[in-house]
C-alpha cells in the first residue's frame, strides 16, 4: 500500500525554493515591463469602471455598447483634465526666467555670506558652483531623455490601455471561470467566494483612493489659492498624484510650491506658510480621509510601504512607484481571504498585536 503522507521539506529547502521563486518573479517582472505595466493599469481601471458597465447593462443596454460608452466617457474626462493642466503648465513656463533670476540672486547672497563666514575666496566658490552646474546640466539632459522616453511610453499606454480595458471588461466571465477551473471542484466554491469578495473590496479600495486624490487635490489648491501662490490648481493636482506614494510623495509634493513661493514672493513667511499648510493637509489625510474613505483595513504599514515603493521603483521605475501601493493593498486584501496566506496579509498591514506589546512591556519592567 502506497504511503500518501505529505512530504515535509526541511526549512533550508523551503527557503531556497522561495528565494529562487522571488528571483525568477523579479526577472519576469523586469523583462515583461512593457507588457505588464499597461496590463496592470488596465486591470485597475477595469475594476473601477466595472460598476458603470453593470449599471448600463442593467438599463437594458448591450454589454459591448455599455463597455464602449464607459471607456469613451473616461477618455473624454481624462483628455479634458489633461487639457486644463496643460494650459496651466504652458503658463507656468513663463515664470521660469523669473524663478531663475530670483534663484541666482539668492545664490549670490549665499556665496557672499559663505565667503565672509568661512574666509573663502569668492572665485573658488563660483568655480565650484560652475563645475557642479555642468554636472547638474549633464544629469538634466539625461533626465530629459528619460522624460521623453516616459512620454513615448505614455503615448503607447494611451493606445494599449483602451484595448486591454475593453478586452478585460468583455471577457470578465471567461477570466473568472478560468480561475475557478485552476482548482478542484471541492475548492471551487471557496475560490468563487474569494474572487467575488476580493473584487468588491478592491473596487471599494480603488474608489476610495480616487476620492482621496480628489479631496487632497482640492485641499492643496484651496490652500495655495488662499496664500496667493500662482498655478495653485496645477500644483494641487501634482501634489495629490504624488501623495499616492507614501512618505516620499509627501516630501516631493511640497517641494515645487515651496520653490515657487520662495522665488516669486518677497517675504520668507510664504514658504513657511506653504510648509505649514501641506503639513496640516497631510495630517487631515492621514487621520481622517484615509481611515474613513480608503478604509484602515487595507492600509499598509510604514515599513512595508517604503519597501514596496523602493521595489516598485527598482523594477519598473516611476510607474512602479505609483503602482506599488495599490498593488500591495490589493494583494493584502486577497491574502486575507486565503487562510494559508493570512500571515503575509498581517505582515503588510498596520495592526499591532497588543498581547505581544503588553508582554514586552512587562518584560521591560521586570528587567
């Protein structure tokens, strides 16, 4: 009689298999960037737009026509938003000479102060600045090249994403059935439950992220308008988009309005007010908007958020940074529905085990 007991591998063998799997997965993600990035964007958008398609279908509209209407409406809204922002951006370019002049003035004052304070030759400081500027310009040229490449990628995305989006929405029943067939009949009911529950939570999560971005953009724009900072709407929207990236995005979002306030306003109070305003908005977002709208149960803890952002940047660059947190949040939601993967969901989450904390405190007191 055959021995059907499961084979238990030693710990080092399991770790080796996991490590090999992670290396292989990273290699596939890097090599498949051009295919996977637009596909993931399309999947996220499909989850967001699926409710609109279902609404139109419930009104006796043909499913294909409903999908086309929703996609066209989304493209029109997106183009209108890009057009309005591009107008602001074109106007913003006109202030660049003034900003450069102001920056040079501040730099000259700083050079004079450094020469007096540290008894250095002004010529040496200017020479160091000139060499640094050459290196910076070389880096800027490289950045411009990468930006042009990114713009090309964006144009490709505008072509691929609508096609992917239509196909995903149209073949949704086929994709669901595919995941069901991956498992045996005894597990199909559980798989169906996990798929539908995860879809509902993910849809709610992504809608929450969208609403959060709109609220943060509004708060940013109102704060900058009240302070009299030019191009408040443009800077507010950019700040809201960067806010998706935790910690790093918050710092980057305040940098541009801070620089603009510093170079276009005569008083030092304006840059300070910009910093205070953005700190207040971040406080409101972290303590009220995110817990109420995005839902705290999908929140990623600070350590894992930084790690997944760095991993996303290392694998896919800037698109990877923006996709890392939503993808990590979605994986956390899916892991919570599968018993064998709940430990990983716990690692990604921000729920602290109170019993362990209490025990650590007791041990500290005894020592």
